[in-house]
C-alpha cells in the first residue's frame, strides 16, 4: 500500500545571518490513509514547519515529498494550489476566517476556488455547517461567534470540499477544555469515517487519544509510535 | 472564481470603507469631471462661434481698403467694374457703410444697427421682404433718403405698418419703403433690429466712407479662386498687399476650428494629468489594501486560490473603484458643463464620445494601476501571507 503522505529526508533551513536554523532536519515520515497522527514537541521544535510542508503551504529546502504517490515538491504555485483545494483541509489555531464574509461565504470559499456553481456551493457548505452544528448561524459574521463556534466554522470549511486529509495545527490551542473535547471528538468522528487526520497539539490528553504519535525535537523525529508508550517514556 | 463574484466582492469592499473609497476615487472623479467639462465647453464654444461666423456668410468675401499712404486708391466704381467683369464668379456685390448716428422716432431713441448697402445686399444676406420694396439702384444713384427696416422696428415702433412712415437717423428724415421678414426673434438688438439705406445716402447721413465691400460668390467651392481674382486686381493697383484685406469667412472658421481643437487638446492634456494622479492614488491605496489583507490572501491561497484568482480579485477591485469614480465624475462633469453652458448661453451638453472616452480611460487607469499591487498580492507565498501580522 502506498502511503498517502510520504516525506523523504526533508530539510527546511532558515539562514539568519551567520546562523542557520534547521526547522526540519532530515525528516522522513510515512502516513497511511485512515491514520490519526498527533505531532507533539516543544515550542520551536519544528511541528508547524513540518505541517506546512505536508500542506503544500511551504516548500522544503531539500528532500522529496510524495502526496498520494505524486511528487509535489516539483510542482509550481498554481498546481500546489490545486492540490490544497482538492486534497487538503486546514484547521488553524487562529481559525483564520475572513472577517468581512459571513459564515456561509467563508465555508463556500474553497468550493468557489474549485469552480463549483453557486447552488452546489451553497448546498455543500450548508451540509458541512450542519455537521458541525451551526446551521442556525449561516448569516453571522465571524466576530459574532464564540471562539468554539468560529473553530467549528473553520472545521466546516476544511470539510466542505471533502478532502482526504485534514491538517490541524493546534486547533484547540485557543479553546477551553470542554470545547477542545468537542473539537477532538469531531476529528475522531471524521477519522472513523475514513479521513486521514494529522494534528499538532501541546495537550497530552489530546495526543493520548491519537492512534499514532510523532514527537519532534530540533527538527528531528525522536519518537514515532503508539500513544501509550509515547508518554510513559517521558 | 468568476468575474461577477470578484465584482461583487469589490463593491462590498468599497462599501465597507466609504470614506476611504471616496478619497481614493477623488482623483479620478476630479480628472474625469475636468475632462468632460473642458471638452463640452470647448465644443460648445466652437459650435457657437462657428455658427456666428457662418451666419455672416461663407459665400461672402469681405474686402477692406485702407489706401492712406498709397499712391493710388480704389473706390466703389472700380470695384463695381471688377464685379461686373467677373460675372461668372460673383452673383452679388455691395459696398458697406456703417452709420453711427442716433436713430430716433417721435422723440424716442433706438439702438438699431444702421448700414448702408447696395440693391443686391438682399441676396448676400438672404433677406426676404415682408412688405414694400428693397433699396433700388436709382435710390443709390440719386442719394434718396429712403430706408428698409427690420421686423423689430416694424412691430415695436410702427405696429406693423412702417411703410411710408419716417425714421430719423443722425437728424436726417428717412422714408421707410420696405420691411424685412423676421430672421432672428424680432427682439431689440437682435439681427432684426436694423435699418438699411442706400450706401450713397449712408455716406452723407453718417458723414463717413465705405468701410468694406462684400462680394457674393456663385460657388463656395471656388471661393479661394475668387479671393485670388480680387487679390490680383488690388495688388495690381497698389503693388503691395499692405493696403487691403480680403476676409474669407470659411478660412476664418477653419483656422478657428483648428485653434480651438489645439486648445482643447492642451486643456484635456492638463486635465489628463489629474487622471494620472488619480490612478496613482488608486495604486497607493491598493498597495495599502494588499498589505492589510495579506492574511486574507494567505487564507484564500491555503484554500486553493490560484495566482490568477487573487490577481483578478485585486485588479477588478481597482477597476471597480476607478469605474465608480469615473461614473461619479461623468455625472458631475455633465451637470457642471450643462450648468455653465446655460450660464454662458452656449450648448455644452457632453458628447457621447467624451463620456465614453473618459469612462474607458478611468477603467483603464484603474486596471493599469491596480495591476502592480495585484501581482504583488498574487505572488505572495501562502505561508508567509498566513503568518503575516
Ligand atoms: N520564516 C522563518 N524564518 C526564520 N526562522 C523560522 C521561520 N519560521 C520558523 N522558523 C524557525 O523554525 C523553527 C521551527 O518553527 P515552527 O514554527 O515549526 O515551530 P513549532 O514547533 O510549530 O512551535 P510552536 O509549538 O511554538 O508553534 C523555530 O526555531 C523557528 O524560529
Ligand atoms: Mg507551531
């Protein structure tokens, strides 16, 4: 079986004057369809860097990246945009909703760039919002929602185009424990339905529920295995 | 993303910040309005002056002779001879005398124009008679104290029955023998407020001399040839062209048209500079807008927006800004030029061409100056844009 995500010896190096910062320092990682992977590590260890490369938002300095068997490190801007649109759904810590668009319009955005018709967009967006339980807030603007609700909108947005991979960079970072729980349960539900989930988190109790945990330190993978042994080691 | 979507988004973003949108558009509004006003007024003015000149007759060559200091001179008889010798070119001829004496009837003074002319003047000016007769050859030959009046005097002073009555010009009693049909609006100081008398009589009454001669040509196409014929004759007499002048209305009109056009171009060019400044204003605000919305651009890119999607959004936004500014400018410009036109008394309604041109130019400027900020936005790296604070 080919992995859905296949990172081969990935480097991301930032040059700060004399110093170089190796945000990814020879990372190789395979993730298969249907996995639920939690990436953990200290602040500055290179988790987001890895996630951005996985999400085609950033390009590695060196190394190869195969997504669904296709080498994406060679693709140009617009081809990467196409892949983000079709294959990837992002959930960010800061929600990243567009303030002047209402909830429905925000969720429709990726469908808009996919070139779907107005009716189709509305239908899919409404369905996604229904799944996250926000059917009654379609016309609200982001600043009229609570943090948890905004995060649910961004989840709906990530879902709307039915991507095979959901990437979440500290999705619960700004939420209280109860709302974090809801978000996590939702991600688990999506995973049960067959989506591949990659989640960055600082929260041990959340990472503990993932099927697989990858720990990063100084741009290197120092642990890759099941959740149970990930935390007893510490 | 479709064009319509981008357009709607652009309008929304304009409406979201009305004050800034207005200030951004101000340059375009002023530029477009200035172009419309200038073009409309200049065209109105040109039209007005041309029509005044044309009324004076494009078939007429007016000759003035100033023989002081010359060894020889010409008089009305010489020019009559020239006229009769060239019957195939000219169809009418009249010496003109301007009389400045006071016009009086029953102790009331009038400001009517008084002119001494020949019996053929009617043809030159295309006058028609309302009643009575025109000045005759005999009137001129025998210095008859007769005159023909325009419809203003006939109506206002004589209640429509001027024939046989008299009018005093410079203290001389003249008998009215004819009344002209209305050519203008029969009001005071209009073309209908006029008294014509035999030019011979006019010289005596006005204690003056013939001021000019009018030659009426048969064919306007041959007017330059006719001008040459007269010029050759006069040059033959004076051996110099310092003592006479031949005025050809058509060439005057052509010259003036050309001058007005040049002037319009210069003025529009100056007004165009404000359009350029307006465009730079749009570019400036678009650059600010791109910076402000870096994060939004990052979000859109993370969701799959391609370069051209972002590009289109910003170019259309810039185009919409300047188009809306252009429309406001056109309305403002049209209103001001019609108002000013009415004030000066000319028809300064903006032409479709002026409107279409300035609308086109303003959209073009928006797109042109929106291009740079838009491509800056489109080229942003998604992760840098998303991280932007
Ligand atoms: N644009 C950049 N320029 C220079 N250095 C960078 C840049 N982006 C990231 N880094 C560096 O790369 C390293 C990894 O950063 P990264 O954002 O991946 O950390 P992280 O594990 O996500 O941390 P956190 O948990 O705080 O989000 C850090 O040392 C950071 O300073
Ligand atoms: Mg991070």
